[in-house]
């Protein structure tokens, strides 16, 4: 099932025939299908066990292709010119060529032009717009290696293109343009500060409108979650009060250093780099989840730059989400 980087041709055939191909992007692995084939897109929802109300991002090879699928405002163009190819998704009024199933019936579509070489080769060689959510079962931790995809979805899909470890490790930032209003729908791999600098104004974070039918996405409060209960931002007094047995059966996910002795510890960046921490976040969560622990404690990261996206994912992964 696993395939090497030279398998673009096979991937294109599968996609043209309505099949599913997992492919690497600079953020996480995506599970792709021809966005214009409703049956193929339906299979994405089935394989992931994803609720039909959670729309998919459409991946494109160029800004021109993006403009054939949605209506851009001047500000959307500005962001596309500045951050594409790259980990930014723009939510824009869609044109009718996009089937309803892709956007869960919403009048807007999420578009992204990824920078990963394999993703771009696939998009260019196929000439297709690819609907692709993260290639994980709905609600579980996003995959940052081909092995992660293989382990959970390998038997249900036609091909996995293996591009090694994803560079950013955390999903794209999502900026929405609704009726000329700009808002941030998801903290992600492009820093909020950079987006605001590019537009020269603040971009408010849009809170989820309804838990039953979230207008945006990975915004369901519970998401990205390990099976082991995860406690986000525990206070130091609580950690210090754990018995040695409790510590031995618990894991700690820390930013720069772990002073306490836990059964399993993942320090994401001893040099204190939020980029490095984001890259390792999901693989570390998987590792802790597979270590047979009773609980996982995750520290809060600095609330700036990629730290915001990391805290967002940890909060959604926690039992209190
Ligand atoms: O980095 C990424 O964005 C990765 C890679 C594969 O590109 N994709 C990804 O897809 O994270 P997914 O489906 O796991 O998360 C996309 C989120 C969804 O939760 C969805 O609600 C939101 O984007 N979204 C997609 N289309 C939307 C739309 N038309 N309006 C509002 N939100 C939308
Ligand atoms: Mg996802």
C-alpha cells in the first residue's frame, strides 16, 4: 500500500477514476479525491466517518485555478499572493462548479494552494482540484507521516504517497471572507500576526456559531483527540501533588523542559522553538497515546505565533473540551 515519491502517475490514474489517494502537504497528510466527483468525495466522508456538515478544503495548483472555483476579493488576493503556495486556507464565495457535498451545502468554499513538492506535482499532473481533509479518522490526531495514515486508513484507500515527515506539522490557518468581513476561523501554520500585518488590520477570531452545525471546522470543540484522557494546562500544584505511582502511569507533554518525573515525557523543543514544537506535536500526542498511560498532562505553550495554534489543538484534545 505504501508508495514512494515516484508514484504520481499511478495516483493521477486513481484520482481520475474516482479513487482516494493520501498525499503529504507541508501541514499534515491529506486524503484526496477529485473535488468535482461527488461519489469520490462521498467516500472521503465515509472512510473518515466524518459528519456531512463538516466541509472539505479544496486544493489547487495555481491562483488562476482557485479563481475558477471561487470569487476573490482584493484582500483575499493579497493573502493568496503573499502566502500561497503555503499553509493558508481562504474561505470564499464559491462558483457553481463545486458540488454541494464538498462545502456541506455552504455558499462558501475553502481553498488552499499547498507548497509541498509532492502535493504540487500531484495537483499539476492531474489538473484536478482535490478535496482533501486531513487523512485521519474523524476526531483523531492528524497524521504527519505516511505511517500514521497507513495505520488508521491504509486498508480503506487506494494509495498513500509517502513524503516523509510534514514540515509544519499543524494544519493550515483558515481565513474567511463572508460578505466582505474578514475573520480567522482556525489558528494554524501561518501566524495570525503575519496575516494581520499583510492586511494592515486586525483579523478577529470567529467563535463557533453552533455546536451542531459549526460553520467552520476543526472548530468542533472536541477534536484532534487521543484516546487517553488529556488534561490541558494543569496547574503546577496539581502536578506536584501526584503520587509517584500516579506519575509513573501518566505522560507529560512539555514545551522546553520537564522538571517532573513522569512515566513518559515528550519535550517538544528544548531550544524553545514554537516551529519545531508544532512540527512534533501530533507525533508526540500519538506516542503518548500509545504508551498505555492512564492520563496525559499537556502544558500550555506561549500564547503567540504558532503557540496559539498549538494551544488550540491541545485544548480541543483535552477531556474538558
Ligand atoms: O492543513 C490543512 O488545512 C489540511 C491539509 C490536508 O491541507 N487539511 C485540513 O482539512 O486540515 P480538515 O478537513 O481536517 O480541516 C478543514 C477545516 C474543516 O474543519 C472545515 O470545517 C473547514 O476547514 N472548512 C472547510 N471548508 C469550509 C467552508 N466552506 N466554510 C467554513 N469552514 C470550512
Ligand atoms: Mg482534520
